[in-house]
């Protein structure tokens, strides 16, 4: 496991530590969990972008007018 050094306001760190204590965990464990979710969400963005690129290739057979596209 690699170490990372972060800087934050002292009051913010103390508030975060208090929340972690209430949750019966550590600030370090909370950070690791949030970092893992952050990294996982990036993968979701790439999956979304890939899906949108695939959908751009769909051919509806003709061009639709603005009115037709906005019909409900």
C-alpha cells in the first residue's frame, strides 16, 4: 500500500475524525473507501462515453425535423 500526504484545514480534519469515530472507523479508512468510489465512478464515465459513441452510429433511416424530435 502506498502512502499519500494531504493538506486540509485543521478544523475540517478534526470534524472528519469525529465523524469517523462515531462510525467506529478511522479517517484513513474513510479516505480509502471514498478514493475507491471515486476511482470506480471514473470507470462508469468511460463506460457511459463508450455507450454514447456507439449510439452515435445508429442510423434512423432519415433526418427528423425539430418538431418531430420534440413530439411526445
